C-alpha cells in the first residue's frame, strides 16, 4: 500500500503562560526509567507473517500452524469481500435456515459479517443482528439519527438502539434480507458500519466537547475523522488494516478531563508541544480482556499533527505483520509489545513510518495534572459567545426509535442539528442559543433523559447483557437500574460514584475503570441454587490519576448486591445511611 500523507492546519498553540513545560500528567507519554534490558528477539521473528494477495492481506502458509479458529475462518474466505465485492447482496437472498446448513455460509453470518458491523444474535434473537456504526468522536446529525430510528422502528419490540462505551450507536433487530438496503441508506446519510467488529480498528474516540469547550486543549474532530477515513478507506473498505490479530482501539485526547479514557486504548494521542510545534505524545497497549487487563504505556514517541494518520498506519502494520495469532487471549497488541520490548516495538513502528524515523517523546505535555474532571451533564456555556450545550443522561444508554426521533427534533429546533455521544452512554446537544435554553428544559423528553439525574444514576454504565448478547452471563441494563434505584433509597451522597456493569469477563462495560464495578458470573445462593451473580470490583479511576480497579469480592448473588453496595458507599465514598440521617434530624 502506498505511503499515506495528509496535510491540514494544526491548531493554534495554547497560551504558554497557562501550560508550563513542567506540566505533566500521570498518564505522561514520556518514558519511565526502567532497569530491565529489552528482550532479545531473533531476526526471523521480525519477518512479517502476512502478505498481500489480490488486494487483500492474508496469513502466510508457513505461519498457519497453531492458529485460532477465527484465523482459519479468515483464511477460508476473505471477510471484506462481503462488502468490497458485494457478497452481502447474494448472502442476503438466502434463507437463514439454508445458510445454517453450510459451514461456509454459517461462518459468514456468525463471524465474517462482523467486518460489516453485523453481529448475529444467535442465542438470544436467532436470525436477527445487532449493527454497530462508526461514529468518529461520537458526532452525529439529526438526519443520521432519524434514519437509524426508521430502521429500528420497523422491527417493533425487537428493535432498539444503544449508545456504546466507544461513543457510537448500535442498533438491534436487523434481519439479513434488509441489510443491503440499510447499507445504502447509511451511505446516503454519511454513515458506515464497516470494519467495526472482530479483528478491526474500533471507533476513534475523542473529546465529546470538541470545538465547543472553553477549556479544551485541541479540537479532536479533525483527527478522529481522518483516522476513521483512513481505517475504512473513506467507507469503501481498507483491507490493509482489516486483518489484524485482534481488535484495536484508538483515541485522541483533547481535554484536561481525559473524557477519552486514554489509559485503556491501544493507541492514545496525548497533546504535547515540541520546539514550538503542536503534536502528540503516544501511549500504546491499553486493553481489557477476560484474562488480562493492562493500562497503556509510553511509546517514547512524539508526532506532529500532520503525522497522526501515518503513525497510526505504521503501528497497525507492525501489529498486523508481527502479532500473535494463536490463543485469542494473547493476541492483543500489548502481548506483542511485551515480546519485543517497548524499544523493539518502537523500532518496528519506525521502520514503517514514511521517513523511517520517529521523534522521541516531548516533555511538554499539555494535559494539566491537577485538574478536577468536570461534569458535562446539564447546561454549560460554550466557547462561542451566546451559546451553550446541554448534557442529557440516557439511562444505561438504551434508546427507542421514538426517542431518537425526538432527540433529532430537539437538536434541530434548539441546536444546530448535531448530537454528541459520550463513552458514558450519554448525549450532548451542542450549539444552543442561550435564549432557547429555558424552553428546551421544559421539553417532555427531558423528564426521561434528564440534564440533572439522581447522583448515583449519573455514573451508571451497563453493557448489553444477556437480553441480546450471547456472551453475557447475566442481565445488566434493567438490573443495574433497579439496584441503583434501591440503593438510592438507602443512602445519601454528596458526590457521584461511577458504577459499571458488564455481563461477562469480556468487560464491554469497562468495570475496571469504575469506582465500583460488577462483572457477571454464575454463583450459588444460600440454598445452594445456581443464580446470576457478579464479581465486584473496587477502586478504578479515570482522569489524571487513572488506574484500574481490582476484585473486591467474587461471586456475589445479584439478590445480595444492594446491602453490599450500601456498605461500600458508606465506608469508601462518604455516603450516609438515610435511616441514620432521619434519626439525627
């Protein structure tokens, strides 16, 4: 593939009186001193394991021993052909019962369609699919929102939408015969679902307040848009980065609040200046899996703004070429970094840069270390005089078709026809004239999607759960709401506590970053009966002092979680039992 180069105007440098060269953050992308020498890597280990053939990248014959089943599926049939060569048109004409009779077509609907963002809900909704959209920076339009609403509306009770923890939409209830028409409709409104599942680059996350925040460091939207255009080949498909060893998450940081959660991404761009130039220091390797979770580490590299896409391409090519393709639990990029050492991995990235070089990290990080993370829910002034944005709480991210239509109407009537999705599964309406705020606050939808939710609801996040996801062990969304409502009746709090729920160890709900996290499992109650339960995590942090939480207590039956949560809130988060509060009154 030819070298990739994009030019655009870099942002103005921040006021030097506000950010000194010594300003750093715990998530500093400059390297830490280490006493351990880099591992020795044999030269043959650095031979690329993939090769280009007929426009697609495939695993070489000599590296096919011991590969995992998903790799075999990719070798048997190139998944991107379902999109790039219109294979979906023929597949959609075949009845699903007939599809299931052939292993090849069964693998199409259960595995390969994930390259088109389509996930068959075989266990919970046989014959129906979840479709995941690409939505760089979480920015969407009223027209796009209305189109997605029109898709799910036709599926009745089977159709709904969720906001994910990567700032994008997932719509549910889709049936295969409708997919070709849906894909055309997505293209017409400027959306794509391409390369949003399996061994692909996931949605590029950015600052949800990009371009409107008076305190932002840099507007992340140009960068996340460029990354998404590169990753998907401008929505036409980019097979050069579609056969990765495993999924891969990028983010671009634009605010001191670190809304983007850089420490859990495979690649995080951290704003930094160097010799008067604006650019980014790089963090690499952050990830969650059922067997291992790691925070991102410094690559000891700084890139100017113009090199945001080339360095992404180089890192992806190093991962694609050299990553492990055996046990799926050891295929994320951090395992490759462990094997090569940070310097060895950096050298492989450097080889794949257009000029075959990388500058060392800059000490001039722009993220303020001592920064209190701001709440974006509610009404807040924008940097544009006379305008405000409003953050709406969407309970555990679940939205129905009528809700989407109404959100689109509100964004048109009061804002600029734009909506912003956040990694906490909420929605921001930007660009509201201050004179319209009072009327907006009286809109009926805001009684459901409140700008001022109860304090414990503010930080509540939940994955799909076993209502729709075949991987999930427990139900999460309805349960998390009910348990939180019950806990709120028993304690009084003065500050939000972030509680995350995930239905299985794959941790789509990101329980490790929560103050209190709940990971679904099966356990036994006091009568020795098998019931749904949760491993409870404690102590996750986001922002400048970010770190991952750890298991506090394993296998707690869900029916016993309310008193445990109340106890944790009182002992660790300053909550006051309401009974005691009433007695003191």
